C-alpha cells in the first residue's frame, strides 16, 4: 500500500531510518519488494530523473502499481529523487507520488530558498511533502559532478534558517558522504558532530542522508575477479546507519549498492556460462540476491520488523 512519506517518518523518527531505494526497472522493483517483505520493513521507492528517462515515467508507475498488487502487504512511499523544479511539478501533478525532492543545493542559499519555497507551496496544496537539500555532497549524480574540494558540509545555523524560510518537510544534509562508489579517501566515518548540531537546532525534524551506499568490498572483489575493474572504492560503514537514525536521520538513500549487486550477478553468470544469451536466468538470480541485500540493509537501518 502506498502511504505518505510523512506517515513513515512519524513512525521512524529517532528510532530507526527508512531505506530509500532507487529503481529503474521491474527486476529492481521485484527484488526490492521481496526484500522488504522478507524483512517486514516499510520503505521508500525513489525515482530519479534519469530513471524516468531510461524506463519512461509511465512504465515506472505501472511497475510500481503492479508490484504493490503482487505484494499487498508492502507499506511504502513513492518519492522523486533529486528533482529540478519542473520535474517536481510534473510529479506533484501526476497524483502518484507521496513526496518530491527539490535539489537546488548547487544554487546560492537565497536562490535555493526561493526555488524550494515555490515547490513546497505547490506540493503542500496537493498533500505531498518536500525534501530539500542544503550543503553539497561530492561525487556524481546524473549530470552533475562535484569534486571533493567543492563538496561542503551543511552549516547547522543555515539549516535552521533554511527550514524556517522554506517550510520544507525534511532536509538532506551533507555530513561527509558522497554519491557513487568512491566516497572516502582514508577517513570512513560520518560527521556525527555536525549531525548533532543540526539535530539540536532542528529537534524532531526528519533529516535525510544521501550517498549512503556501503559499497561492500566482497561485492567489489567478486566483480573484479569476474572481469570488472573498480578500483579504490569505499562506502559508508552500515553500522553507522542506526547511530545516525538516533540523531534524526530518518531516510537513508541507497542506490549504488544495488548496481553493484546487479553487476556482480551478471558478470559472474556470463563468465560461468559463456554459451548463454538468455537474460532471464541471471535476472532471476539478481532478483533473489537483491532481495537478500535489501533485507540486510533494513537490518542495519533498524527498519526490519517495523511493519
Ligand atoms: O543520487 C543519485 C542516484 O543514485 C540516482 O542516480 O541519477 O543515475 O539515476 P541516477
Ligand atoms: P549512493 O550513490 O551512495 O547509493 O547514494 C544514492 C543517493 O543518494 C540517491 O539519492
Ligand atoms: Zn542523492
């Protein structure tokens, strides 16, 4: 059943974090639903602009509605990931989304406030909630690449002011993570000090952590020994999800890890079965492996057993 993101946040706040997983196709959707049912976890399905282009937004909606019929026990929200203003309006008007993210974090503060406020007004009029972003993560997200030198952590005082001025419902904060598979050089820990300061200025306000994939090193090793070449990868320690949740992080975004599972399964399958060209056998393996992976992340997030 599709519920509002606000409902999920209310139940989770301060206790556990809700996993927000990106999907692009039916196989990811089926693995995601199965994994969340197996672990009895509520979840958020995220759709990026790239996913809406890749699969077609109508197809994605049909996939999600069908998955909800196949798994009637599933409790989830549908969310636009990293939207620009126009894409937010398209999703708000579609009647399908529970919430949207307006990402104007690359604009100056005042501009970010103005854009976010416009989206909040339109979304609230239709009962959707809005995630905004302040601060800048490093890494690659669709067409934007931010190198480490330009990434900047969220300023707690600015965060308080931003929420007051925009009326947004949740805030994505930069606390040391970045998008993709190459998150840290050396240090591998979240900036809990910054998170604590943000929480003390915004008590009871849901915070969001992007770039939260854990980039399991055994997964990367298997990819590389099956012909891949992913060097110097590093992810977030998943043991830090729950301490972050206790400090107000209510939504944890995970996408890259799912791509790694897909890559490992397909590389190994075609390496071991060079005569094969049917995509369904590895597709089946992927769905089962992705379900297992999702359930394990929900355990780290504390969302397992919360249905
Ligand atoms: O933050 C970015 C997400 O991982 C979505 O990636 O824009 O390539 O679909 P994408
Ligand atoms: P990862 O690249 O760490 O999976 O982050 C995904 C994300 O933040 C989606 O918005
Ligand atoms: Zn993100």
